[in-house]
């Protein structure tokens, strides 16, 4: 199978590329820079979709980029880097004489309103309520294909939680303070923390890229890309401290997070949602790292 990956040079893209090549698939990455096994976004727009049986978009400016201040310019980049690339791929698929059998978008769980009690499955209804949920709404809308194309192309949306892994993502910035014994809860610590190991997210994407088993639907299939274990920030903090054999006695107050990160961005860490991968599990996906202990021990290398 030939697979086209938008944003394939990022953290999740690298893991997905390794997995697909291990399975014997051929991978082409869409990147800002040309190179072997790559095409550029400009080439996609000018030359159209290269021959492929499946396509996925992972492109997007890092929400937690520590080098970017939370301002209008950064917020504009968060929108354009996701929506413009997704539109480019969707338009190329729609214009192709031989569109892929599967088209996957990885978005986020920020569409679900933070709550200490509500549990969200893929069937939960939602409406935009803040900056990030509006981003998810427009992002997912930009991936929609014309109805005549959906007769042959399966559409899948995977709403990912915080992605944990050794080579990037959320863990990259967390490990140093924890190693130094300076780790602690964020805010109250009682907020839900929806997460997934990068290997499992790559696995869900790879399964979604497979040919459809039945006639495709004009509406996208939605999967929650989170681990089945419901965890809080406190539980994550304590487990990471245990695995590293380090104390976790330095909580970070919410007002500090808001000041440093901007309140619209800090909400991802200070509030959270209980997200259940109901349809993901019903589809038969088996997690390698279903709980924090197995995930963190693999990441830390124990």
C-alpha cells in the first residue's frame, strides 16, 4: 500500500512512518522541505495528488511550543498550519482521478468541554465553546470530501489526547524537571488527563488507513485516540515520579500556568476531559500501552 502522510516529519509522523514501513508499505511524506521520499506542499498544490491508496494529515504547529508566546500571530499559525494543509490534501483527493480508499485526519479532544464528571465517547454531541474547540470544528470541517468522492474513499477522524513518547510530544518538556525532582501537579491535579502512547496512536492511524471492509459512509468515522485508562493529572504526576524514583512535591499553581502559557492554551493542562475510546475498542484495536504504568515505563526505559 502506498501511503501519503502530511506532516510526516513530526513526532507522530516519524512513528507512523516506522510502523508502516515495518508492515511493508511505501510512504511518501508531504513536507515544507524537499528530499528523498518527500514532496512539498507547493508540489501537492501544483501537481496534484501522487499515486496512493491511503492518505493522512498530521501537520500542524505545536500547540505547546515553548518558544512561542501566546499572541494573535501564534493563534493564526495554529489555525492556518492545520486547516490550510488539510484543505490542500482534501482538495487534491477530490480532484484525483484515482483517489485513495482511505483519508484520515488526526485532530484533538479539545472539542469536548472540560468536566470533572462527564464522560465523552465518539457519539457525544458537542458545539464549539472556546478557541481550541473552534479550531477543532474548522479543522475537521476542512477535511470533508464531496459526497461523490466518499463513495470510494473512507473518511476517518481520530481525536487524539496528549501524545506521550520518548522522542517528543508532551513528555519532551516534562522529563527534565521531573528528573531533577522538581515535578509536581498542575493546578489542582484533579483534572482529567486524556493521553495516548505514540505507538498506540500510530497503530490506530495505521488500522484506519486500511481498505474499508464495507461500503463507505458520506460522513467521517470518528475515533477517540486516547488510552482506555481514565487518568487525572495527579495520577500521571505520581506515576511518573514513581517510575523515575523522584519526588513530586512542587505543584505549579494555575495562575502561574496562565501567566506563562496564556489562559487559552493553559486550559489544556489545567482542565481536561474524561474521553473514552469506545468505538476505537469496538473496532478491535488492541492497545500496547493501555495504562500509565506500562506507557511511562516504556518511555523512561525501565
